[in-house]
C-alpha cells in the first residue's frame, strides 16, 4: 500500500501535579523512518484534568505511506507529541517521543 491513509491516535494524560491542569493543545508529528509519515497535526482543547485524574483523547489525522515495507502501513512509527497546559503556576508543555504500533502495544 502506498499513498494517503487515515490514522487515529489515542493519547492518555495523567495529572501527577498538585494542581488541576487545563489541556490547551496537542501537536503530533512522526519522526524518522517508519511505516508511514504522519502529516503534522494539531488539536485545540479546553479540558480540565483534575489532580490524580487520567483522561484519554483521540485524534484523527492523515499519513502517507511512501514506500513498501514488509509490514506495510502496519509497522511501528515514532511519534513526537507536544501537550500544552495552563495551570495555577503558569503555562508549560510536555514533550513525549514514543514508538507506536498499530495494535496499541509498545
């Protein structure tokens, strides 16, 4: 398979701070070689995450399969996620780089 494909990601955020957080934005992009290249995507939010709470967020985007591999579009891809928050202490962001697999395993 080559060409454009729709992709869906589920991101889970756990608030380990001592204050509620307000999620403002999540940005995703693929890094390096993988089964496909994710087009940079960004989603605005206005969601409060209480102290100790865990919330899941789903994002849909477009990816391009540029070349054929043994695993095709079902192989692993390295994703960089940047989550932006507001809190009582001010604004901050968290950056996570993780290899993702189509079945959700790491």
